[in-house]
């Protein structure tokens, strides 16, 4: 049914617990949100008289839901000397490109665009969210906050000493002068796969640079790979970019409140 909450259910594994309950663990896409990637689900099953299994409507289990997991909160104030477990590189593992000290993360540059730049990525957990970060751009560097699926599917905001570049997707971008200097704040607000990109000089008063950027098509069915559309910190061109106080939170669109 088109109305089902989960699509493309597959690759299930049967497991039993200490109380004798049986479960099916599998992955699926949230309906309308393939951009979040495949998610892990578990549902109860029961055995039939002929030795097969079927879905069960109800189940009880003694489960301790521990939400204090290392990656439960994606926000990062970079107070730890080690890179947080929520962060991943893209097609490389270069801890030497990262320096963390005094609540700042410095990321060495490579490439020129989001397609080949150095990226630190986190997987969004919500259908509606905000992500923001404080950035200092070194001389010759370009830094940004992006949504990245792969080299052919991304969107976001990249800033250099002289100009901003807004990527609506990998094929459509436009530039305008940077009047905010080399120290600023960037924010992405994603409401149901439609995004706005914002900029601030102080992290308090925000200017919307572009609205209604549609990222709904940036997923496996169009670009393969079984990835998610991830939030990324970007450093390109020369030198390094410095990031502070990365914040992520679930938000409800204003019109639904």
C-alpha cells in the first residue's frame, strides 16, 4: 500500500530473546524519506503449526532503552580530543587531516567543490531538522555546510574570502559576494526534504540566502550506493577551515505547530 509507513522491507533475520520471544530484524525506507537511508526495524513474529512464521500484532519484552549512546546526540562542541563517533569521512580515513583543540575542529582542505572536497559527515535522524555550525575560513580556503549523498548528488552553502556559492544540486549553483567576512555561522533547515540555507554574523540574527531547495531525489533509487543524504562539514581549496559548536536538532515545521 502507498500508505504504509515503511517501504522496501528486506534482508530480514530471525532472532529469539532470553524470554523465548521471536523477532524479525530487517531494514526499510521511511515512506517519502529515502534520503534518510535504510533504517533498522524489529517486529515480533510467532511460529505456525506447520513450522513457518508470521507477523504478530502484539509483543512484550523486557527492554532497557538506553538513549545515552555515544551517537544519540549528533551535536558536537568539539570538547573531546578525539573525533566523535557520529562523524565519518567520505571514501578516506585521514585522522591526520583533523585537529581538535580549544573546542574547535580544524579540517585540512582538499579538492575544489563538494564533489571532491574533504568532508566530515553525520547521518540525520529526523524527517525535519536544523543543522548549524560556526566557521572560520583561512586564507585561500573555502568551507561550508552541505547535504551530501555522493559526488553527483549534494546541496549546500560554501563560503570563501570573496564569495558565497550556493549549490541547489550538483548541476545548479550560483555565487554572490561575501559581505560577512571570514568568520560566520551557517545553518541548513530541512523540512520534509525542502531546505533553506541561512547565514549569520553572530549566530543570533539569521539571513535566509535561499529557500525551498528540493533534495527529495537525492537517494539510492536515483544515485545507487545505499547511502543516506548526510550533513557535512566541508573544507576545500587550500589551508584549513575551523569549525565550532556544531548543532543538530529535530524541528517541527512552523505550519504544523
